[in-house]
């Protein structure tokens, strides 16, 4: 059965591959992102690009209105837009931290609130939120990023309970290390704090690791994650969570079953 879907953060990486795969499977797919110029070739894959910044409420409202006008319904919302703000808590301006929450949580929440009334009216729908293994674990210098993903996990679980009576399902995807632009953005943020900071000894080994090409080679291809999203979007009875990607399961297992002490010891060894 053909479904109408909106994928945010679709100009590159996971979001782009998800949009292409869903359209290839015969669904009506709208791909949202700030950079419309980077999505023009998606038209060749039968994907409809939509210029939208999830932190701008007017953009979200226009996107939802356009889809409803064209197709009369929204069956699946894939909240994939996000980025990682990395740096010392002491050094990151609070305005930057607030923007991290605007993108990774509050923009997502506003867009979700817009589609929920229509899903309730049609008595069906699915919300898929891209979290991270970082929603269950932690890494040095990522306090604000991890805070948004931990918050998203709890927010999604509460939403799942609230919307279940209306046959609306809420799914969380927890990717591990993926070959996307995420690491480049994270590294660029860290480099701003590399010189004049008391945390230099923690930042420099992190940057060396990020610049190591072997790390990218160990990352999972975004096409692999796309197949996980396809399953989450189309399965008759989707799981509450899907974990996929390099290092996700081992790191999450380590923290859950060995505790914070052992987990932090491993991190200190890795990032010393």
C-alpha cells in the first residue's frame, strides 16, 4: 500500500538515502531540508524536495499544508534533521546550546504536533524519530548533543503511550557510527575550542581520532541505515527501537551491563 511520507534532514547522509529508498518502494515521499539546491537531483528518484528549516515554525506549517493539499494525508513522519554540537560545557555559549535543542528536539516536536491532528483524524500514522546510540551512552565533550538525544528518547516514549489509542505508532532509530557529514560538523565545532581552553588535552586526542581515515572506514554506510528506516516505516508491527550501525550495540551493551564506572574507564583509555 502506497503511503505518504515526509523525511526531514534529507539533503545528505541518512535522510537522503531513506527518501530515495522509500520512493523506490513506491511511496509518495517528500524530502525536507534547508538546502533546497542539494536536493534537486532527488526529483530523478521520484522524491519531492521541500525547502524547510525545522526550527522555523512557518516552514513546518507550509510543508505540512503543501503535503495535505497535494495528497490529503500524511502517513509517516520521519524526524531525521539534527546535528552534533561538541565542545566543553564551560566553553560553548548557551545560545549555541539552545539552538542544539531547537534543531534536535523542539523543531522536531513542533513538526510532530502539526501532523498529529491529521493522523488522529485518519486513525493511523507513524512517527519515526532519529535518535542515536548517543541517546543511551555518552562521549567526552558532547554534553549538549547527548542531552538532546537523551531527551528525545524520553519524549518519544511518552508520545508512544499518548498516541497508541489513536493507532499512531512511535519508533526510535538509534544509529551508531555512520559515514555522513556528522563527524565533519562535530570536528569543526571542536576546533573552535582547540587553542585557548583549559580542556585542550581532552580536545586534541578527540580531534586526532576524528581525523583518522580508518574511523570513517569503520563507519556504516547510510544505505544500510536506510533499510532499517524502511522496515520501521512499513512493518505492520514495528519495534519500539531499532539499533544499527558501527559500535552502537557494543557501546550500549557495555554501559548498560557493566555500569558507569567501567564505561567511563574505557572512555578515558580511548580518549586519553
